[in-house]
């Protein structure tokens, strides 16, 4: 099994190192990851500057390829130019910090896996619910189990898995649960400060407003010590509203011109 | 009616100027837009550097606020800090270049409108199918018509409209049609070159592979000279797969541990 590994914390992060060590037990791993941290970049791709690819070494051994771009760039160039064959699976992570509810929209980790899904390659994103120092070994083990399951069961074209792992000892994990994207959102606050020249600047801060209370919702699952596994896709069409909007008669909006 | 206008081409673009002129006929417009072009940034938000807000003038008159961030940043800080009341509508555009099919995922224009939807403010993104010099007046007129319609009819919380306008004379427009996101994708090519020092670098290029052939699909609609109006949302859950994955028995994956 050929596995492409990417992340958004950058090729030097501890999370990607733990993930690669675990996945090497089940397949041939190619690492293509951002040279620098790319958190909250969403599904950005680089078009205004050219990309550079450099080799990355750890403890004197070749580890993978670093790209001066975004997570989505890494997956694109990894599959198109770096790997000689299309991988069987793309795994993005292990991210420092959860990617549940509204955070999925902003996440670079998820965007790397989504780019793979766009390219018809099965994929998953893996995150741990803590931004500080942590032990990635349990999340790495879960990644390996789910990687094997994806290859065994398959995923529909265009669908990826978004996996979140609580940052607690394995013995305290309640279990693994299939989930949907939650509705918890940020109450954003822009903290206003003055620089030494007296000019204003703003730092984004705020709190996640918990709005989920079912165990099959990602944000509530991780709060209750479950590993959360959500199937997500990139078809953004709101079919309900599409059907309801037929009463708008948009075709009549241009002075009665109809098709 | 209070309208917040944003874009991803930057506050100096012709598209936002045409949009603002048109929307001022129906409401009180506040412009908060990126200082510099932010195409293909996806739903990125700025967290590593502070934001700066500067006043922008055109022909000696105050035009709006420029932010050194992404389209999503502009909508967030526009609603949280710049406007004194939450707007009735957010309009993003008019973008140079269509945002249909897979391009919705990468689009900064759409991400600005989506950020508004996340904040429970009705919104739409408007794009014209041409990257070169063009006449935005018809797209500006369509924006005004749809803005009034959104306020009249309302949109469900979390839903936004993605509008694409063909770059042809108004007399050649076939009509307006309600659409879904298409399945056309990019055949990416990374063009490899050598810099003067002999080192490789890569430019992203490629072609959109047309995969849509129904008039109620965004990409096919604009190719057939229709204005395309798609309701989209940010619930990424793949409900079909969620139901099918119940047979995976994810709860049994951790050595039989069950919840």
C-alpha cells in the first residue's frame, strides 16, 4: 500500500513524525508537507509564486519532501509530480488541535485530505484535541487502524474521513464513534491594541460556543472522550434550499426574459 | 438596508467598484476588502499576524476599509468591529473569473460570503467568467436584483448564494437559472523550470475538464450564456456515507472496546 502523508503544521512537527512512524508499519510512505506551519489556511492553493520542493532529513535519514506552499499544494504536487504512482491513500496530520464543527472550514489539515478526495484518492485527516506538547502515539495507532479499514471497505469518490482524537490516556478513551459535523461556532473577538507609533492593530481571539449535545456529533463526541470519525465531502450544494428556491422563479428576474 | 461589500481581488479592483456603485442605489454600503489580491486563498483566516485596517479613498472620496488579510478576515472584522450594526446582507465580488464547480472550494470570493453565512448574515458571492478587462455593469445589475430578492425572500441560516455571470453583452444572455455545484475539475500540471542557479521550481497550470452537461449545473449554465444562481452551505457532512458507514462498526475498532 502506497500512502502519501501531509499536514498543516509543517514537516518539522511532532505530529507528522508520529504518523509516519505508525503508517510505515502497514505501507510505503511518501511525505510531502509544508516547509512552514500553515494552520487556518483553509483550502488555499499557491498560484502567484512558484513552488520549491526540498528534501527533508531527520536524524540523518531522508524523511520526505518540503514544499513552500499550502497543504493542498503539497497533495497536488505530491501526486502529480513527486510520486511515480497515484497513492492508495492520503493521510493528513496528526494535527495539533481539533478540527471539528466550524473549524473544518478553516482547517489546513482537512484541506489536504479534501484535495486528495478531489483527485479521487481515498483520504483522511487526523487531529488531536490539544495545542500544546502531547503524546501522539494513540492517535497514530488509530490512524493505522482506520487506514487499513479505508483500504478494506473503500470510500465513495469525493468522500474523506475527518478523524479527531481526544488528548487523554488511551485507557480513558470511551470508544470510537461515527459522527456528523457539529454546529458549534466561534464567538470572534478582535482585540484592539496600539503599536509604539500609536496606530491600531487587531488580534483575532474568541471562544468556541458549544452548540452540540449528541454523541454522533464530532464536537460533542470528543468532549466526551470518544474518537470521532466523520465522513465529509466537497459538494457544497444545499439541495433543500435548491428545491425550495424554485418558488423564487429566478428565470423571471431579468425583466421577464425566460429560458 | 445595510450592506457589507467584500471581495478577493482587493479594494482597488474594478469589480468591487462597479458592485458598490450599483448596491448604493438600494442601500447603505460599507466596504471592507483586502488591501491586496487574495485569489485562491480558500477560507483562510489570519491568526499569526495582527490585522491592520486603513481607510481607502477613490477620486478624493472615502470608499471603504482595507484590511491586510483574507476575504474571510474582512467579513469577520467588518461585522465584529467596523460596522456599528450587523448588516442585512453581505455581497462578495464582483470577481474577475468564474467560481463554479470545483473552483468554489478554492475561491476567496465565495469564502467571504460563506463567512457571512457562518455569522448568520444572508450573503452572496458574484463572479464574472473572464479574467481580463471587462464591463461589470450587467453583473452589477444582476447583483442588485438578487440582493433585493434575498432580502424579500430570505435565506435559511447557513445558506448563501453563489452567482456566476457570463462575460457577454446583456442582449446575448439566455436568462437566469437556479443551479447546483458542478463536477468539473482541474487537470493540474506543474510546469517544471530551472532558475538561474540551476535549481528547479514549479508553476501550477492546467485545464478545467468539463464534466457537466445539464443546464441546472453551474459550469454548464454559464457556458450556455445563463446567469447561474446556486444555493450552497457549509455543512460538509456526507450523510449518505454516514448512513452506509454504520456497517463499518467503527465502535468495535479499538480491540472490541465499545461505547
